[in-house]
């Protein structure tokens, strides 16, 4: 995108928010970089240059605009729509892998040398993994400075900086303000979220439009008691994080998602935000998705009626894989019951920061489930075999599932497990791995909706028709599911 100068100029001159996060405008005269929708008067064309990431702007010596705050724009939708090494690297960097494991750890997860990773990221993003991680640390630091009363030393280490000096230097270089000046400005800004003691209140941006009905409806309707709940207009759940645990409350608001985080270790802030954004599919480009799906005249009325549907995902791929097996050929209520039993027996207890809340446990880890007695499972024998084989493979690392997974390789591994047919494999690819083209032609709800619309209703014929929907078939599934009156399609009252 950033190499198409004419298109970028048009987006900047029209202040088109759809392109926020796709590219950044660096102004040669002021040495400031902005998002395309910056409210300031656009600079002269000859003074603009376009870069693919905030990290590339910072590395080139530009500082963030104080009006449009480009570091807080939605992430590029490219990284969630691709499965190549660069996209997987970006998802891992957003998940905090470089801060925890360094560049060698990132390279090892991708199966490349550090030199190859550096070369590929620099070629496409204009910055290497360290610069990209540094830009993310700066954004995390800004969030903590502006939304908490933490001492600056605690902010520095929570954001991932190795020293106070590095923290101060980075904040000054990126934002042209000291940390204390940032906090003072935030206190004067109207509408700044205020946190209750022990929590952080954040705003998660997204590209409009966003239809919250199926997104939050799905999460609420399938919520596992003790791990998830819908309370007070928010979806709440527990989080297992690298340094500790946490709880989050997410609520749809006008123009953003309200996010209340309570963490036992603030070093988990970046990864908690990243996983919440991933779960809600907030970096999607709904305009591009809906435009493609509108090309089918039978789908177009569904898209026009309620545009901006997202794919509800998960904060933990292994957890979702277990829940997908529990949900095979049973109702939503039965799947929740089976999952709740596992949570009660094997989940790790946690304390809900809301005294009236119902969050009591983390979903059990694969290691904890690998030790369970199959005979204690109230499941058919074949399903027990499927579940125990799955958790064994997850626990010993032979089945790696996560945001960095190669989608086709993960499908092949899943298909090799007993009891894994196309439906289970594809629903995991869609909701746990984030493949935007995952498709469920054999799903009863999809087939029923297809028949009602006049689309082919047999799996083979529907798959053929859906070729025109690629690479967004997972979103087409959301529109097809939405034709049903099932609770997953409606915000709880």
C-alpha cells in the first residue's frame, strides 16, 4: 500500500480513516508522522513520504503527531490475512515474543535464521524486529502513563524497557514529550478513561463499521461458566498470560471497544491487549471484506443489512481446540456443560476483581488435562479418545497451535488426529488460528442458511460457489450464521 503514492495521497487528502494502520504519512519538513485521517491540514504532496509502519517512521527520525496519535491506530489488516513468514512474525511481535525471547526466539518459532527474519522484515516494513518491538514498547508505555497512576519506574519495566534511561529517551524521541508531560496532557484531555483501583481502562480502536451483535453474541452465548460471562453490558473472561494471570471486561462503545484489564503482573499488558484485539478481530478491514462478499448477489442483502461483521476468535488456541472437540455434534448448552466440568475439576482458581463477578478459574492448560482420567469424562468413548489424543499432542508440543501457526500445516496435523473431520479442523482454523478463508460447508447452520438464500446447500456445490468469496469465506460464514435466530447472533439483553 505505502508504495502506491497516488493512492496514499488521495487517502491523506480525504482524511480516510479506513487506511489508518495500512500506512503512515511522514512529513519531511516537520519531521512528524501521522495516520491518514489526521485532522490537521494535509501537507504539500512534495513534503509527504509514506512508510509501512510506525517503527519505520521512528527509525527514520520522525516523531508521532500529537493530534492524531498514529501509534494508537488499528494494526494493519495484512498481518491477520496472511500466513507467510512476515505476517507470522508480526503477529508474534505484537504478542510480545521479542520482549520475552529476543530475536533468536522469534526466529526459532518461525523456523528461520535471525538474519533471514531481519532481512524479510526490513524489506517489507522498513524496520527490523528490535525496532518493531521498541515501537510497541513505546505504545505500551504511553498507555500506562496516560491511563494509570503508576510511578514512572514501574511503567518503564512493565512496558518492557531494560532501564529508566532507555524508557525516558524512547518516550522523548517518539512523542517529543517527557513521560511526566504526557501524563499531564492526558489528565487535561476530555474523555480520558479513568481506572478503578487495580484496573486499567483502555480504548481499543477499530476500523468502522463494526457489527457487535454476532461478535459479542457468540462469545456470550458460548461462555464457559467460571471462565467467561456477560455482565453489565460487557464480555468478561480470565486470561492466562506469560508472567501471571488477568481478567478483562470488553464492551462495545461508539467508535471503540471499552477494555477494563486487571493483571497480576503489568508486564503482561502488551500481550493482553494484543490477545483481546485478536479475539475481537479488531484489525480487520471490513470495507474490503464486505466489498468482496457483495459481489455475490445472494449474499449482498445480508451484507447491506448489517455490515462490518467480524470473526469471533479466542485468546488461547489450545483452549479453543479442546472446546471444539467438546462441541462436536452437541448443542451449545451441552458443550458449555462439558467445558464447565473440566474447568471445575482441572482449572486454576483465580480471584475476580469484581466482587459481584462470576469469574473463578482459568481454563485448564493442556498439561493439566493430559493427566485426567478418560473414564471420568461424560463423553462417548470415541470422543474421549479424540480429546485425550488432542491434549496429549498439545501438552508435548507435537501439535503447536497459535497465532504464528502455518494454517495449512496446522490443518494437516489436526486432520491426522482421530476424530478430527473437516468441520472441527476448519472451525479451529477459523477461530483459533485466524485464517480468514476458513470455511464450514458441512455446518448445519451454514447449509440451512444457504438453502434459504437460494445458494447451493450440499457441501461440494457450496464450496464451488464460495470460491468467489475468497479470501474472506470465514466472514461469509458469519453472515450466513446471522440468518438464524440462535443466541450467538444477538447481544445479550
